[in-house]
C-alpha cells in the first residue's frame, strides 16, 4: 500500500511541476490546418453515410412493398383457382344429377 501511495504522490508532484512550468500558448492548442481538414473529412463521411443509409432504407421499403404485392397476387390467384375448382365440381355435380352424360361432354 505504501508503494502505491508513494507512486501516486510522485506522479501528482510531477504533474503539478509540469503545469506550473508550462506557459499557456493559444497557438499551440489550436487544431491548425490538419484539424480543419480532418473535421471537414469527418463531416463529408457522415453526410455520405447518411445518403447511403437513406438509399438502403428506401430500397428495403420498396422490396417490402413488392413482396406484399406478390403475396396479395398469389393469395388472389389461389382464391380464384379454388373458386374455379369449386365451380367446376358444382357444375359436374349438377350434370351428374341430370343423368345426361352426353350433355356434359357437349357443354365442355
């Protein structure tokens, strides 16, 4: 425990000495030209990512819309096929109750 307290005490003393010996120079703490370029590139990257995000979201929405339309068409086609099958069965049932096989073959 004593070693840690001595180490921390020494580090605090060194930090205090460095802080008092160093004069504040506003030209050294500015980001300069490199910081300006980096900030500009970061802004361009964020804007580009925004455009990519919007494009992907729009494509996903269109894909979802098309899938819904396809599902609706498939359901409608299945329903129409079922209705046609049921109508065909009902027609066959009516013809078989009449007892006229020749009339059934001529109507089709």
